[in-house]
């Protein structure tokens, strides 16, 4: 599934990877590694906020993924990550 995620990040494998992390936390490192390999301009914006809310902010790999997206040259991606992180902080989530 993670190979599929990297080949087609806009497909259902993106959400499936987040679901996998929720069900099996030992997959978090592999999922974050796969997310890091997705070029910022290929990250599906419609699922970015969900990724921010579901990836644990206490995990270095997850933080690295979100930092990469938030500091990318893709303005829309930066904006979505920033707003989702702000909402996450306000809600006290993960």
C-alpha cells in the first residue's frame, strides 16, 4: 500500500495509510517515510488537514512530514498545514 501511496498520492492509499497508523501504531515510521517521499506539489490538499489531525504531534517523523509540507514552496499546502495545526492546538488534539 505504501508503494501505491508514493506512486499515486492523490488516490485512496493516502487515507488508507492514515487509517493504518490509527489501527497499528507500529506502522507510523513506515507511513511517515512514505509521506516524506511525496513531493510537496503532489500532496493531496483535500486530505492534508486530516493528516495533521491524525498524525501524532509527539512523533518526530510525523512532525518532520508536517514541517516539510508547511515550509514547502507550495503556498496552498503551507496554508492548509498551518491552519490545521492551529486548529489542532486550539482543540488540544493529539
